[in-house]
């Protein structure tokens, strides 16, 4: 199977990164590398990444799109797996099964269904509702969240990577451009485990309102983070 480069954009992720790196280290298939693309963390993120044997690349604080692109530039694998720092792989055979299914179905890019590993019942229900949305739209307008995207590196390079503007929906824009060149689908492997911390720190109703607004406004252009004081990165105050 092709080698996988796991790219993780980070900014002050010392509270969450260890959990992800531990589940990566537990995988029963080893043909992968881990690249942490750090945006200038002031906490112990970089040290944690190095302790776990990850390759660390750096850049200014410019959002996850920029970080993913810098990580992809340092990658050696034929496949790129972009993961947010607060996700976790659900089982030791997850990566092997995901790559096997990806290759068997001849996909150019893929997303994963999700399950919350923290949060309350409302947050867990919202994640399940998100899975329904992913399933329902995957053939007409795929919604593949940036917290977990598997893609062929040649396609990533062909479309010029992620939009590096610190704006909402850079993941949707990315998938929309890939869709012009290759087949996209959601893998049955999983689901991947995601944190509900955005609901906890930003507020459930406010977060839902932002998602709804940006979905409706998506056809009219980019929406910068600053419009909603929506930030990339986490501080000591925001942990948990």
C-alpha cells in the first residue's frame, strides 16, 4: 500500500496533541510519517511532537490552510492524511483499513464519519446529525470537514493545496476543487473520534449559527475569521 504522510496543523495544542499522537503510535500498520506543522506555539506543543518522533515544520500564525500546505510540502508519502490536533484514531487497525478501502474504491480524496469522544449528549447528537449531512451531500456537494481528509498528494499539488486565507470553509473549497479531477467519498472505516471543544468554548448556539451563516453565504465568497472573532489555535484559558 502507498505510504501515508499524516499532517497536523497546530497552535498551542499541548492539551490535545498527545492523545492524537498516542493513537497514531498504536497503529498496527507502520508505513507512515507524522508531520506537525506548528504556527508558533507558546506552549509545549513542539516539544510534545518531537518527543513522539514527529517531523516539525514551522510558519507564522496564518490559519490551518497555511499549516496544512507547509506540512504537505515536507511530506514524502503518496497519500496525505490531514488531521486536526483534537481528533483521535478509534482503533489500532484504523489507518490500515482506511488506506485499503481508499485504494479499493479508487478515490482521489475522502472524508470520515465522526463520533464525539467528549462533550454532552446534545453535542454528541449534533455530531451524529453531521454524519447524516455528510452522507446526504457527498454525491452532489461533498462536505468533508478539515479535521480529517485523506487525499492523494498528486491531487493536492495539482490544485495548489488549500486556500491560505484565514477564512471559513477552506476545507470545502479544497474538496470542491479536487472534485473536478477525481472521485470523492466517505470511508466506512471509522468513525474518527472528534472533540466537541468548539461548542464548549464558543457556545453551542453561537457555533451552530456561525456554521449555518457560513453555509448559506458560501456561494458569495470568503468569510474571514475576524468577522466572528473565530480563532485558529488554543490558549490555556480555552483548554478542555
